[in-house]
């Protein structure tokens, strides 16, 4: 059994509340919390531990950025393919129909914005949906849905 020596110290009341809260959460004594903190402060390896923790966090951030970079590349390709398809298949509007086309375009745009708002509020994301649709095709499975999402 290890002998312990009593020591009286003074804490800022806010710091003492934090120590008490941590002791309750971890189900250990306040003395054990303070002893571990002092030992950590006095040990020479705190710098190495902090550096290792920071390195792990940076690695995590790096992987997240790589994922975002891939997502942006997919979105860029999807938009460029759509624009190319649209430009090559949409005939020019004659001068006499431009006002009607503009009015219809405004209505369609409002509908698009409402749909986008609903999808974002619901948490639907194009890339998640895309990955769900592409995985069965990559595995060689046929789906029962047409490209527009309607069954057979």
C-alpha cells in the first residue's frame, strides 16, 4: 500500500468546480484528478503526447479534406456534363417566344429552389444518392428503376 502525504493547496473556485465535475464524471476522487494533472505537468513527455494528438487530428483533417476534394471533383464533372448536354441539345428560342420562355424559366427556377431547400432541410445529398445508385451498377446488378427514378 502506498503512503500518501497530505498537502493543502488553494484553487480558483471555477477551477475547483471543474475538478469536482471531472471527478464525478470519471467516478474518481478529486485527489486522483489533481495528482494525475500534476504528474502530467511534471512529466517530460507531455510535449510528445500533445504532438502525437495533434498529428492524429491533422491526419483526420487531411482525410476529410481528401474526401471533400473528391466530392468537389464529382460535382464539377456532373455540372460540366449537364451544361455540355444542355448546350448541345437545347435549340435557341426564337425572338417571338423569348418572353414566354423567360416566364416559364422563372417558374421552373422557383420550383428548383423550393426543391433544393426541401432536400437540404431533409439532409438529402446528391453525392450520397449518387453513391447509392452507382454501387449496384458497379457490382454488376441491374436495378428495377428507370434512370428518372420510376419503376420499370
